[in-house]
C-alpha cells in the first residue's frame, strides 16, 4: 500500500513547469482590454476633430 506522507516527502516539482511559469509571468501579454484601449485611443483624435468642427459652425 502507498504511504502518501513518504511519497510527498520524495516529491520534487518539475523544473520545466517552473521555467514555463517564469516565462509566462515575465511577458507582458496583450489581452482584449489592451486591444480595445488601443482602438479607442486611435479613434479619439478623429472624434476630437469632429467636435472642434462642430464648435466652429
């Protein structure tokens, strides 16, 4: 029968998993929110120009 406490003492985490975790956390990944913010930032100058034109009329 397995002695779980003995097995847990022998346990060593896989180094590959730790390396992958570090690589993932060290990257600045783009998500949907970042994409939407960029799209809105690109649209704002056009909207500002439209409102300035309306003010001049």
